[in-house]
C-alpha cells in the first residue's frame, strides 16, 4: 500500500475514534439521570423479584393466578438482567477499543515523520479523554458495577427475608 493511502487511512481512523469519544461523552452527559435511575430501578426491582422467588420456593402456597403472575414477574427480571449485561458489554467493548488504539499507536512508522507526530499528538489527546461510560463520574459502567449492583440486591433480599420470616415454612 502506498504511503499516501496509509496516511489517509490512519487519519480517517483517528477521526472515527474522535467521533466515538465524542459519542461516549455525549452519552454520559445526556443520559446521566436516566442511567442513575435505571440503576436504582434495577436494585429495587431485582430485590423484589428475588424476594418473590424465595417466597414462592420456601413460603406458604399461593393461589394459581398469583403464582403465574409471580413467574411472569421473575421472567421479566431475567430479561432485564440480560439488557443490563448488554449495556455493560457495550461499555466494556468501548474501553477495550481504547486500549487497542493505544497499542496500535505504539507501532512505529519509520518512513513518515508526519504520521509519527500525528500519532503522538493523538495519543496525548487520548490520555485526557474519558474512555469509560460513567454516571455522574462516580459509577463507571463496567463489570465491577455489575458486582456492586448484584451484591446490593442480595443484601436487600436478605433484609426483606429477615423482616418477613413469618411467611416462610421453616
């Protein structure tokens, strides 16, 4: 491939990556309140469905319509867990793309000084950019957040079961 085409291709990749960074920043600023409310919703909804599941398994027998509604409620929770996993996977993929970009930028271009300076400048600008999807700059949407959310859900389920142990068959 001629050098002129390589330069154009690298510059086009840099422009595309700038667009990705801009899109991540816009996502974080525009959707910070909905993402935060979504996390609160997930914790409370999952805690309630987990408590319902424990009540169905170990509690007193429920009537058939109530049992069917509870099963639908639990299936809906499983679908929303899959949606949350997809959100975290997309955020993780954007972070991985950032790491791979740094790896590609370390590759030397001995033929062209312009291309090497452009890559150095691009790498310098990338170090100051947000590379994660975050909520209020506090919660980074990653696999650690999934662990945090699900441990708080389990904690809420334990609190609910302890406060209402009269309905359990134990």
